[in-house]
C-alpha cells in the first residue's frame, strides 16, 4: 500500500505561484510514474503533469511553460511548481502513483486562484 499526501495548496492571486508537494510512503517515487491531476467543480479530472521513472515529463497544453514537475528521490517526494497562475487553474489537485498494476491517489489539495 502506497500512501500519498499532498501539501501546498491555498489561495493565490492571478499571476502568483504555488508549489505543491506529494510525499509518498510505502513506495518509491523513483520507480513509478508520478502524476498531478486536477478536478474543477463540474468537470472531469484531468492530467496536469507527469514524470516517468526515466525522468520524461508530460504536461497538459494549458500548463506548458507555466508548471514544472520534479522529483526528489532522497525525500521521496514529487513537486509541482505552478507559476503565472490563472483563475482557470482553480481545482483540487491530486497526486497519482502508478507502478505496474498498482495505482494510488492522494486525497487532494485545493488550489484557488482569485483576486
């Protein structure tokens, strides 16, 4: 069983920045494909950013150039640096861990972008 816990959400003004953290316990973020997803009210959950065990990254078009996903093997944590935030980035952000047949989710952290 892998436990994921997200940190770093909050209220930020448009144009501001936040850094989300996902701490993993019971599994190594180094061997898994780690992802950040988000779900806004009334919308489906969508993939925002992903990093594979080999270090390849992938972003949703709306996040390219603004968000950066990174991984700290020593801390067993994955980060999502979010810059130039927009109101449409408002959502609950979830951390995801996939390794083979295993697929785990965190409980999510709320990000609200508003004046």
